[in-house]
């Protein structure tokens, strides 16, 4: 009897052990099935192609350009990757002068390692054109908008409104040009002159960069840099762009001039911030929603989130196209 009871207890113990082992095996399998793809997505930014594989990197410049460390780090990562070339896809009205200049510098550093071709995907105006100047070759569709070479400093002034509603504003400052101009007082001539000198200095730098990178001087430089935007067709004789075309034209140029095979796949590179480069989440969401036929909706939602994030305060001088500004 005692032996039989012992055998039963041993059988029950072994069954419990088998159930526990089965549970942990199933759990481990779930971790591999769920965690593996997630880890891969994190490591590869949501792309199916690893960074180390030979490919053509595509970087999107969209929305308002600011001084963003994440984007510069992204360019450095591409320089260390298996990318054979870079396609810079631009659709932006510009942004701050400081941010645009930093992006240009980052692109020129990358261009020392990989050939870069810029493709205007709608608009490359003001600061976005500064970014395009960082590429080795610029391509634009016939009716894309290019140029707006200039700098702007804008500030609101509520002096007359405050006078109407009977509100006064007092300040004590160390010198007349401290914090001038401001929104509460009519700007003095000295304040206007100080701002004009800032704008003129940055504008001269912008024109000099265009002259250096596009080999434009004299009357042609004056015409190209009078603040207007041009269609791709108009920009071509001004030498603001090199070719009329699209990304296929870019691949042709890379193959012809830089011996980059057209058979190489294209890999989208993204930063981890909200906006046109919504990181690996952006890539995964686009792919998932594409499978169910909702890719346009995914881009719309993510694009709206990015615009909300990038329309935050823009301090300092702007290289930004304002179509309503006249």
C-alpha cells in the first residue's frame, strides 16, 4: 500500500513538472515570436533591410527645418552604414537659418563618404534649398518649387492695439537696443537698422553659399537670389538645379556618375522624433496599413502629428518661404 501511494505521488509530481515545463516553453516561444520582430524593428528602424547591407539610403527632409541633433546623428549613422549612396528627398518651405546651416554642414560631411543626390519632392525653398546645396547633384520635377533665396525676420507689434484698449507697458533696460524690437513698442530706426544688419549678414552668407556650390556669379546670381521661388523648369537655366526628373533620374545619375548599381534596394532612414521621420514606428505603421490598403491614411495621421510638433516656437532668423507674405 505504501509503495503504491509513493508511485502515485511520483506520477503526479512528474505531471506537474511536465505542465510547468510546457508553460515555460510556450512562454519562451511567445517571447521569441513577439520580441524578436520588435527587437529587429528597433534595431533596423522598422526597415526590412539591415543597416549593414549594401543599399541606397533615402533621407526625407519635410516640414519646418530646425536645429535637430537627431537628424545630424542620423547622417553620421548613414556614414558608418553599408549605404553606397544617399537620396535626399526634400519637400519643405525651409526653417531657421541656424538649423538649415547645421543640416547643410552635416550633409557635406556625409558627402565625403557617400555620394548624395537631392530630389525635390514638391518644394525646396529657403532653408530647404540650403539643405539641397549639401548634395552633389540636385534634381527637381518640372513644376516643383525651388529657391526663395533670402532671409526674413518677423515680429508682431501690438503698440496701437494696446493704446486703443488703454494698456501701457513699461520697461527698464541697460541700453536702447536691448530686446529691440519688441511687440509692445513701435520699432525705432536704430532697432530697424540693427535687424536689417542681421538679415543682410545672413543673406550675404546664403548668396555666397549658392555662388560657391552652384558656380553662379554676377547678374545670374542676382536674379536667382532675389527671394523668388522658381519652378524646376525656370530653375534649370539659372543653375539652381542640375536636372529635371524624379528619383528614377537620381538612380540613373548615381549609376552613371558614381557607379552605384540601380539594382541596389532603397532603405528609408528615420530619426526617432515625431514628424516626417517618425522613426521605426513610422516605417512599421506605413507597412502594416499598406497591407490593408490604408497607407495614405497612415501618412496623413503621422504627417499631422509631425506638423503639430514642428510648428512650435521658431526663434531667430528664418530662411522660410512665406507665400502669404507678398
